[in-house]
């Protein structure tokens, strides 16, 4: 990733930086993140005690929210003050800092690692599919999250909503409200450690997410929309905490990285496909009907999946 950022720095020295080169670098960064993120997720359970996993499950989403909000803000400030070259240099320094932290960690050796009992890459993939096939509760966490996002991801509609209500100055608040709701939910997430019906909690919070987003289509005042977006972010965070708790506590370390790849398929493809779906629906039906329809479909799919996957909805946390 540092090498890619270095290439962006060089590109910034040109009087007219190559736009397609920037697109290519963004694609490479995304591909590298596909290798980086599963490894990080697999590492977490090996670094903490089992009784600390619930706290880790709350901190990880909080980390994502803080970086998602602060990263672009800091980058924008540096960009406006010093320009793109210094912005990329600061970005590269953060990777160096991360590498130094990883080198400082005392990472334990995983006994029975996949390389010790697999002949090739394909046997690893086969084992992953067989493991997932026998874990209906795990399948449920992936499907619920995917259905919730693929049916109703409202981010792409924010500019249109603000413009249609002649409230363009509220656009930033529309984008920020879900993140604020998620942040508040993460800060006060201590109560989640006392809940042991994690499957039921995921189904409920995902349905509540879809319902609050659908409710945006029922109101016409920007203030009410901000409230519903705030609530949607909170419910999404709660669902994420319980999902991560199941993943961290039940997936063996030797297969955790590969399961994290399945997680990425869910949370990376779902929102993007959802924005495509809701954008096309809004063009045909209007944004209000699109949100109501998408939220209703999401709730129906979540309920159907929960009833179909008995192991998921009946899952109880083993303290």
C-alpha cells in the first residue's frame, strides 16, 4: 500500500496528473485490502482472551467509524492547506506507523495452521466451503447483513433528497447522521455483553435498520429524516457487534482468515449493490417509494432467512 501511495505522490508532481492512473491505484489498494483485512480479522482472537472478545467486538466497529469520519476530514484539511503531495506523504507515514505497531506485537504461532495440513490452495477453499456449509448460524450472519444492505442502502440518494427538499445545506448532516448513531451505539454498547441470544439480536437489529431507513420515505421534513438515519446507524452498529462476537468466539483461528473473506463479500458487495438497486428504484418510483419498498423487502428477506436457518435464530452465546 505504501508503494501505491508513493506512485500517487509521483503522479501528483505532474502539471496534469493522470486520472486513469489514480483509478488504477484505487483498484490496487482495494485488492490489497482484500488480503489485509482477513488477516487482521484472523489475528484479533489470537491476541486477546476469550472473555475479552466481546469488548473487541465493540471496539472494532468503533475503530471503523472513527477512521471513516476522521480520515477524510483530516485529509481534506491537509489537501486544502498544503495540496495533494503532502496529503499522500502523511498517508504513507500512517502505513509506516501501522507496520511498526505490527512488528512490535508478540503474535503467537497458530498451532495446526492451514499450511501444515493442506496440499494446495484448492483444498483450503474446499475446507472453507465445507466448514461454512455446516455452520448455518454463521451463514445466517452473512445473509442477514447482505439482505439488509442490498435492498436498502440510502447513501446514494442523499444529494437527491437534499435537493428535492431544497435543503442542500443539510447534505453533510444526512451523510453524518448514520455514523453518529453508530458511534453513540458503540460507546454505550456495554449492555450487549449481557445478551446471549445473538442470532435473535442480529435479526431484530437488522430489521430495525431496514425499518428506520424505510421510514425516511414516509416523512417529508429533513429533521425527521436525520433522526431516522441516526437510528439506522445505531441499529446497524448493534447488529455488527453481535455478528463480530459470533465470528470471534466460534470460528477456529486456523480458518478465521478465510471466513473473514466471506464476511468481506457480504459487507463490501451488499452496500454497493444496494446503492445500485435503490438508485434505479428511485429513478422509476421516486425516492420515497423506493425506500419504503426496499425496506419492506429487506425485512421480509431477514424474517424468511431467520425462519429457514433455525441454528442461526436459536444461537446462544457461550460465556
